[in-house]
C-alpha cells in the first residue's frame, strides 16, 4: 500500500513518519538499521578505547616499554577500524537523507500543484510566504537535522548503557560522614554526579534557549522575504529603470533587510546568553570528573590507568547525558523548520477546503457543439457579488467578443469557465470531445529551450523544427527562427508584444476547437492584431474564437458581442479582479 501525503492536516509526528510508512520503508529501515548498528559498534569501540587507556597508562606508570609499544600497535588497528566505521556511517546516513529528501520533496510538490493549490495560495492567500524556499531549503534541513538528532540521541542512549557499568565499578563506594547520623555510603557515586550535573545543565539550557525556536522561525521568514524582494527587483528590472525607481526599491530592500538584522541581533543576544552557560558548563565538565575521581586515585583504589579510564568513562556518560544541552541550537532550528513546513502543508489543505466550500459551480458535458452558462453568479474572494445570473450560449463555429467596462470581471468570467475561479455558483456545460484552450494576456514561458516553451504545456506534439520555424515567421517572429534550441529566461528576454505573438504560435500548434483569448493583442499594433486574427481563421477554420478586450477593432473579427456590463452588480464600483 502506498502511503502518500494525503489532503489533510498534519502534526509533526505524522509528517515525520510518513516516509517510514511509504513504499520505500523497507530500504529506509535497512539503511537506518545499518547506521544504528555502526553507531553501536563505534560506541563499543569507545568502550575498548577506555580499556586501552587503562592498560597503556598503567604500562607507562610501570615503565613497561614493550607493553606500551604493543599497545600503540593495537591502538593503530583500533583507530583504523573506527575510521572506516565513521566514514561509512556518514555515507549511509547521508544517502538515506538523500532518498528521504527526494521522496518528501516529491510529496510536497504534488500537494502544492494538485487541485491548483499553488494558484490559490498565490492569488487568494497572503499568509503563506515563499513556498519555493520551504520546499527547497526547509525540507533539506528537516531531513538532515532529523537524522542527525535521531542518530545522536540513540548513540547517546547506547553510550550511557555501555559506560555506566564501567563507571559504576570504577567509582567504588563514597563514604560521606554525617556526624551523629553515621556514614552515608554512596555506591557508584561518579554515576550519580554525572546524572545530577547533566540534569541541571539540561534544565537550565531549556529555560535559556527556548526563545530561540520562535526567533529562528522568524529569521527564516525574514530571510526568505528579503530574497524574494531581490528576485522581484530582478524580474521587474525594466519597469524600475523606466520609472527611475532605484531609490524606492533601495528603501524597500533596506527596510526588509533591517528586519532581518534586527531579528538576527535578537538571536545573537540569546545565543550569547546560551553560550555563556554552555561554555561554562563544558569547561566545568573537564575538571569535575578529575575532582571527583582523585580521591579513589590517592586512596590507591586504582592506578594512573584506572584514573584515565575513569575520566574517559565519566566524560562519555556526561556528554551522552548532556546531548540536549550540546544539541539545543540544532533542536531549536529543527522545531522552526518543522513549524514552517507544517504551516505550509496545512495551509495547502485549508485553501483546498476553502475553495471547495465556496465553489458551487457545476461542470458537465453535452453532445451538442456549444458552451453554455446558466444562472452563473461570480463573487470576489471577500464574498462581494461581482457578476450575477449570467445565462449565455456560445455556439461552435461562431466567434464572440466579450466586452464591458474595465474592472467588471471579464477575465474572472473566463477563469470561472476554465474552472480555476472558486468563488461562485451556476451551471457550465461544454461540448463532448472538443478541446478548449485558454490564453492569458501575458504568455508564460517555462524554463528551457524556446522549442519547449512553444510546445507548452504538452511538449510532446509531433511537430518538426521546420514547422516551428514557419509558424514563427507567419507570426512575425523571424528573429527567433534560429533560437529554438537556445536556453534563456524567455519571459524576460522577449517583449510583451513578442510574448503575445508566441501565444498565437501555440494556438496554431495545438489546433483547439475553442480558444479564449484574454486581451491577447493589447501589446500589439492594429496591423499585427488583424494579421494574427486572420491567420487563426485561415489555419483553424473549425476553431471558435472568444476574445476578451476593449479595442473596437476586435469587432470585425467576431460574429457576436457579449456585453458583461449587463450582468454587473455595481457598474460604478471598481473591483480589481479582471
């Protein structure tokens, strides 16, 4: 059974375990098992190293040079095995992270793109910022941090169990005189010192470091907003240059970056406070085991090797018990990343549910060759009625010009027909087995070659380069004939007029039965407008043209006019949706 990220609300635990219940779970558990086994072997090697310290330093104390030399050879062998284990543990853990990230990224992309959630988030929702960064950066951070913390925590647990018996035996019994109350015998006192010390350190770290979670969350948001503002400037460089708006844009960028620095300074202050504690905590942990172990050494409970082994075992247990203290910055970052991903994923579900709640359009197909709307009512996202009771018929073979006052909702009407506007009600019927194509005012140019952009959205049309070159010439784009295999940012490289002519090339390539042209000649002169409309009629005689626009010149290319002003609820109130 395939476990995917289903359309529902998620908790942190549900998001984490999704991969481990997917079709890749067997290989995932195999890799994780190998990593954990290697981690346990490495802990076992640490135990062996502590024994080695005991033998080696005792040999030094006894001036046993042959024994010391033999122990050095043993160390070289043990170190080689340890290095091999460490390298392959890193490799397998990283490879597991790579596979997990690939799966989770695919799931997030699917949830983002299915049901047009990407469109609803972008156009009707302003609470979810920078989904691109969340998918690209946050998923990578979540996977790497989750694996690092998991392996680190399990290694810490194994280390505690591996060394606690050694330290207990080395500690002996501490006799604490209590005066008239007698003597308090404390067996394995070094173990208790390590536990109490780590518990105090963990509690203090939580109290000091807790604000870092929200600060890191806010920092990621502000960094993403700053990056988005810089990208927005690049995307609209010409507009800013024509307006001479450099100072305005600089002010905007400086203000956003100021917020980045303010929050970062708050993180620095909190990190400084946390560092005061953790630095002191770690420095004290160096001298603490020596202080508590020296009584046994001076009472000749063990020799120098026993002291070194005791220090090593105490340090290992103290570090394992202090895992949260030493990893708190990573834990805070993990919490912030998880919160961002959950807010994005759950917001995708919420906008999907919101669109279903508000979408009362009914779509169906009929055997007749016409498009019909019955009692179509369209609302704005805020719930204001925009167009009311549209009952209209478009017969195949006829051409229609949809006109009306600016801002009444002409483009929104077409979006409702296309099924991407979720606010409204009414019945919409389409003819069976006929292809409908929708062309926006500004053509989208996907990343890739010009040929791939021309074939968008199919990219698999059986068309030769010669045919594409001919269509480019027919649509007055001869300068692009030799650019078919060139890769660039075509949306920025081409002028608005060239982009609109690209749209006509696409229509001629896809040969639809119906095409809705939304202000598709607004950037063209009248000559090119007439040329392209005539070209469509000549090459696609069985295609019905339905155009949205203001130019009176469109009238001669259409058989009928549809004035949406007659359906407008308020003709004087501007509504910015068209």
